[in-house]
C-alpha cells in the first residue's frame, strides 16, 4: 500500500510533500477529458525533478527510429504524442522571493483529486525567508463540456503579515518530449499575440493555438510576452488574512478541428467566452457532466475501502482518456499521463478496453473503436506488404497512431502477430454483446477477410506433423521470442479463420448486394479462399502435453528449467530490471497471461477442470511484470473457485498504480490495464458472460466484501447488479430483457431477486 496516499472512496489524497515522489504524483493526479490531458505539474515554478506533460490526442511527431541493426521491414519512425505547451504556468513572487516548492520551507501540504468531478485541488502553506507565511490554493479542471478549455483558480492568501505579490500567468510553448530519440524539439513557431500563441509540429504539420484570459479583481496587467511564451504580469498588496484569486481560462484549439489560419481566433474565443461564464458556472457544468458519466458505470464495493478506491480510480482514468467523440482517437497505454509508449495504440484496446466502453458508454462509443481499425485497414494491408505478404493480407500494427506500424523492436514488430487476432476478436465481441450483426456488412467483414488472408499466408504446412504450424513468433509472453507454435497464437489464428468464414456466409446470405461489392473491392474468391481457410483451421497444430494434460505455451517450453516464482529471491525481482535478456529468454518465467489469455477469450471451449489444470501450472510461473496480467488471472481464478488468488490478483490489478507495484508510475499510469481491472470485477467477481444471446451473471464475492453493486449498459438498457453472499438483486432501466442468474433465466421487467 502507498503510505503517501489516504484511502478514500471518491478521492486520491496526499498530505505530505515528498521531493522524491513528485514525478509519481504528477502521474497519479493527472487530468483529461478524452481529447487532451495533462500531468499534475505545479502551476508555479518547480526546479526539482519533474516531468512537465500536456498532451493533445491525435497530435503526433514521427520521431526517427533508433536501432543498432537495421532490418528490412523496420518502420522509419516511432510516432509520439507530442508534449505540448505548458499552459498552466503561474510564476509567483512574494516579498521578492520566488515561489518554488523545491526550495521553499513548506509548513503544510494537501493535494486531492476528486474523481467524482474530475477536479484537482492543492493547498500549500509556505514560510518565507523573511518570516512571513502564505497559503496557496490551486484548483483546476479540463472541461468535459467544452473539450477545448482548461480552467484554473489560483488563490494567494497572507497568513502572517502584509505582503507584496508579483504574479505572472503564462503559456510556454518551448517544450520538449522527454522521450525524444535525438533530443529534438518537435515544434516550430508560427504566430503569436499578447494573449495567444500558435505552433506547428515539424514533419507532421499539425497546428495548435493556445490563448489565455486572466483575471484578478482590481488589478491591471502588463504584457511581457516573448516569441514562444505569452505572459502577463501584475503586482498587488495583501494585508494579513486577505486573499486574492487569479482566474485563468485557456483555449486550446488544433488543426484537427479548425482551419490552421483561424486557430488563434478560435482559441481566443474559447478563452473569452469561458471567462464570461465564469469559474463557478463552468465548474457546475463540468461537474454535472461527470456525475452523468458516473451514473451508468459506477461500481460500489462494501467492506473493503482499498478495493473501492482502486476500482473507481481505474474507471475514472479510463473515462478521462477516451470518450468516443472522435474516431481519429484511440487509447494509448499511458493515456494522457506520460510519454512512455509514445501515446500510440496497442492491441490492449481490443483485448481489454473495448468491453469496458461497451458496457459503460454504450454501443456507439465502443463502435468508434472498431471503426478506427476499419479506417486503417488499407494501412494494415500495406504493413503486411512491407513484410512480404500479398493479395490483400492485412497485418495490423503492434503500435500505431495513424495505421502505420511504428514499433522498432524486431521481436515485437515482426513476431508478435497475435495482435491481429485481438482485432478480429473485438469484432466478434462487439457483435456478441450488442447483437449488431449488421456491423459485418459495411465494416467488419472487410477487416476479417484481410486478417484471415494474413493467417492463411503466415502458416506453414509441416510434413512431419501433417499439420499447419506457425513458426518464429512472440506470444503475449514477451519473455519468449522467436518461438515455434505458441499455443495462443495458433489457437486464435485458427479461430480467426473459422470466424471469418462464418461471417462470409452470413453477409453473403443476408446482404448479397453488399457482398458482391466487397468481392470486387477486395478481389475476393469465396469458394477458393474459404476452402483454404477451412483446411487450415481444421488442421492447425496445437501443442499439448499429454503427461500434464495442459496446453503447451510453445513447442520447447518444457525444455526449460521449471522453477516457480515462489523460488525467486525478492532481490531478483522484477526480473526485467535485474536479469539480462539472455537469462530471461532461457527461463520458464512468464511476463503475463499467455495460454491463459487464450483460455480467457474462449472460455466456452474448455471445461472447468481443463481451465484449472492450466491455471495451476502457468500462474506459479508468471511474474506478472506486465500490467495486463493480474486481471486475466483474477477472472480465471474466480471461475475455478480459487478466491484467495482471485482477490490477490484483483488488488494488484486495481491498485497497480496507486500502490506503484512495478515502481514505474513516474513514467505514467497503466491506463489500458485499468480496463482489465474493470473486467476482473464484472467478469470475475460479477461472473458476467454472454451465452446463447443472453447476458448472464454468476457473482462470487471475496470474503472481505459484504456486497458489490455495478451497472452496465446492455443493448440500450441500464442493468444494475447488486450481489451479497446471500442474494443477487437485478434491476433494469429500459425495456424488459432476459437475464441469466447462475444459469436460471429470468425475464426481467423491473427487478428480480435471486436467493443463494
């Protein structure tokens, strides 16, 4: 548990200032509104260790790839979400002393993140060198109702003695990415005025303008702007116990949404209109919008404050990261909280995040995530062509921001091809949950054909085994590279081919005209290609250990020395920071769910005994050094009745960042794995499943919990599940629907109670 934070159901609170944890707290207290976000940097100057970070979704720079040994097929660049102008800046001098928490004497300190309303506030009391004392209260939010607006209220109060104040609100556009490969500046200056500045990203050519409207009652400003910094300065006096507040409204507009030549005007308009409405009205609107978001997705846990805080934090960060209002945007593993992974899209979106947005934000929001991939299908075909594939085969990138592959590690770019399976599974999962089979005709089938063509070319036929095999891959366990016949990869490849074939038949029969258009568009030969797909999915090789009666992670897995994680010394972990890569590759240790990831996706294919055998073999060998790992283990542990392990893994998943399990949150949070925490609760402890077109629940609670209550958006209805150790109560808002509880189907018109 993080001793720096208080446990609170709706807030993240720290009451001590710790210089060694500033960067970690900057991540933990981050804000966002789905299209832009920022780390929780201080408004005033701070000269200690810090990672200033302000990010705008969709604005990226193609940073030149750095590799030691260039290989054919490598992408030329690694796309990175650009660290943009530092717009929260407020330089402050009191009695001539610069306020800098790295140097000032701090009397008391309190910061809290109100998750219910996405509001960050901070109070700090400082003793000046002259002996006088002051208090700073800073409150800020990134508006959910005006997605181009940031708002700050910054209050200075004299606690002891009369004081002279000099205050300078500013926006600094001369910023760098901490992860720039060659320490390059990604921005170039375009234009500025007294209160506004416009910059353009180099190479990618995105324009962004920032404008500030600043007000303090009874003061006048003087312009001190420079080329890449706009700044206004004022002086005033405060008597003892007197206070004054700066209100700073910042408009942030980009060429994604406006013509470049109008950006300064647009940003000024946003800032000035916000100033006219005023801080309190803006906060009222923002808070109401957040309360509406929470209404359909809150989770309540009674009896365990740590679990309660953990799951709400995960939901909150997911809601801040993606809202579905722009199909050009997706979900980066760090969201708007840091620069690691470049802010690009991984397979995490389809494997983990889609279900969260389906169940909390509704069908249309989740559909936008699928359309994002559909819009990039031609790029996926181009990516496959770069690796030698032909005839419309599509390989979706491991990491991307515009559809092009931009990952430069060969074992990932070339070998971690299972990401293609996650894209197809997401289509299946969306249709299964929504019943929207019509999605296949205009969008889904086109993607599935491209993916199936890739698998059909990627397999090899083994004369030795008389089976189709897949050689030279990296599965979800990235601690094994260039292995043959990773079980998960082979299984999902086979499933993709079969599902694509079934989808072809469905669209052919239900939408024959659209099907004919697709045949022409993709030069698709249904008879010939389906015959080939069938031969593969019926004859794929799936490694299996007869003695242990488990699926083999890959052909040579049992050649490794079989050591359990429990036998590792604490000083040896995490192994990715303590061991050489050679040693990791030769070990049996597993980074994250691999075989178990496949079992999770396709649970209906396996009986409970099979799941239990594989779980009890692989989990003790898993070091969980991927943030995506604990949630999958929670779900499967619950399914096989191992509630102690399920609870252990759930806490690790939901509090991964709050408790900094991996000692790395200074780089940013693990946003996509937070969706896994939601899955762990709803699909794990809640037992949520879709079977035979009926949604069902089999709640199983940890001992420490007296009840759980969660809501999901299901086919235009809000379903509320409240489960205790004795009963399950289900209620709905919307039309009646069939719901299964522990295998018994109820036609729910209002609410029902199922006794255990």
